[in-house]
C-alpha cells in the first residue's frame, strides 16, 4: 500500500511533537499508528508481527497487530534525530520495559528488567541509540532532520509555516525525579570507546562537537 510519509528514528527523538505538527498542517500521520498519509513512529523502522501498545493508548501490556512495515511503500522516509545525550537521558526514565524487550529482537541487545545498577541500564540505552538509528539508516531515508532545527527545515520541507505546537508536550518531566542528565563525560567514565562511537555517529547526523559537549 502506498503512503506519502514515514517519519522514524530512535524513541524520544521528537516523534510525538512532529506528529502533532503534521496534523496542524493537514497531514494524517498519527503517532505510532498508520494514517491516511503515513505515520510518525519509532517502531515502524522495522518489520514486526506486532508493535507495543501502552495503557494510555489501549490496555496494559497488550500488543498491536495488523500493521507492518512490509505492507507499505512510502514516497518519503524521514530519519528524525535528536542530540543523543538528550535521547538517552529521557529514555532512561521514560521508555517502558515492554518497549526494550520488544526492541532487542532487532538490536541483539540483552535487556534485564529492573537493572539494579544504573550504569548497566545506561550502557544498554547507549547501545540501543546507536543500533536503532543504524537500523533507520538501512531504510535509505530521503531526509535526515535534527529536531532541534525544526524551525529551519520544516518550512522548506513542507512549504508551509511551522505551526505553534508545544515542544515539551511529551516531556513527562515528572518521571525523571532526581536523575542526572547524561552527557559525554558521564558515559565516558563508564565506557570511553562507546562514548566516542556515539559522538562519531551523531556527527554524521549533523551535530557538532560543541553541541555534543566535547
């Protein structure tokens, strides 16, 4: 089935925000579900028999079926990226264990729920960021956009002004409690080569060393 648009990337990169922006300009690309024009979904960069659902969408720990990547063809595929340290910080406190467990079949990472040591989960999420974005690259995206620069690229891409939508609509800051923001130095103290690999990959997406805190 032909659709106009797939926007995908690593979770916590701005997909919820962009789906609302697209709705404001008349495109039916809902978040994590297929619409008339496409979807904005971090799940949909892989072909799966099911995608996770959550209690704010459906019942707890159920799985959505009936839509899968192989059944669609897209005129445009957008790889949406965000500063990796922001993604990793957000992912540590927000992304549900069901998401992690589901994702490991594609990343070949080992996920252990309720990890007692924060550094173990941190390293897992770092590897997830790298591997999930690499999976998106295999789709050969027509565009790679930094969410931080949406004010610049959206009008050129859509030929429409960027509508007013809160950029913190899905921040869920209450989940974070007292967690320290992840930075290059935080990751480097646990795994220097991994921190450097993340920087190298992020630079490929257009981030500068200054933006990455190097």
